C-alpha cells in the first residue's frame, strides 16, 4: 500500500505539471531584457515543464524503471486528456508526443547511469530528455510542416530575429525552442538540489539495484 500511495502521488504531481505547462506554453513572456523582446524568446511553460523530469527521476530512483514508466504513462493519459480541455488540440498532441518520448528517454538514460555518481543519472537523463522533448514539441506545435495536426499560430510562425539578438530571421517558434531549451538546461541543473535533498528520504526499494 505505501508503494501504491507514493505512485499515486507521483502520478498526481506529473499530471499537474503537464497540464500547467500545456497552458503556460501558450503565453509568451512580456517585456524586454537588455533590449530583447522576451516574447520572441520564451513562454512561461519553459519554467514549469522541467519539474516533470525531477518527478520521473525520483520515481526511477525509488521504484525502478518499470514503475517510472507506469507513472509516465499514467501522466500521459491523464495529462493529455485534460489538456484537450485546457489548451488547443494541436498543443495537446505536441505535448503528449514530446512528453512520452522525452520521458522514456530520460528513464533509459537514468537507468543506465544509476550506478555512477548520484548527480550523473538525473542530470544526463533530463538533458537528453529535454533536448528531444523540445525538438518534438515545438516542431509539432508550431512548424508549418505539421499544419495537418491543427491550424498554425500566426504569431509563432511570424519571422523574427533569432533569439531576438541575431541579424538572421526565423519563425518565432524557433527562438522559443532555443530559449526553452536553455531554460530547461538551467532548471535541470537547479533540480539537482531538490533531487539531492530528497535522496536520503526517498530511498530505493530493496528490489531496485542502485549503488
């Protein structure tokens, strides 16, 4: 029963993160920083989504990859289903695809490195997972190539200086993707702090092989 309780907690947290991120990714930041229009660079979803990798990694550490995959799948089903009511269908499809593939990659990388230094598995897993997740999500959600999934976002495909600072132009979603990945990398590093702090409390189950 304790295992089931913890699993349900992880599923609940994952669902909250996925739904919140699907809503927030539709809202670019406002204002400017050093003359850069933040709306050309980031959406609010970049700050919440990396928490999903922390949840997955803690589940993987405590219960192993099999349970971690179940949590990911449960979060996928519940989160994406709710996302169809809280965001547009194309965002929900892009989010579901990127989330599932990115999280499964995170689990695979984490599991391969779990015997090494405590920080390597969560850091490498989140970095590889974030890179793949970002590429898939922003391409499916905003690239004109995927217009068959849903209508294009006029603001997202509008040409703008890359990252708001370079002379070359690209669709605004490209800068969103690059900015999103940079934030995910930074947040991924910060997430090592709560991961390290919780290591002592969320100890692996006896059946999980760890160092």
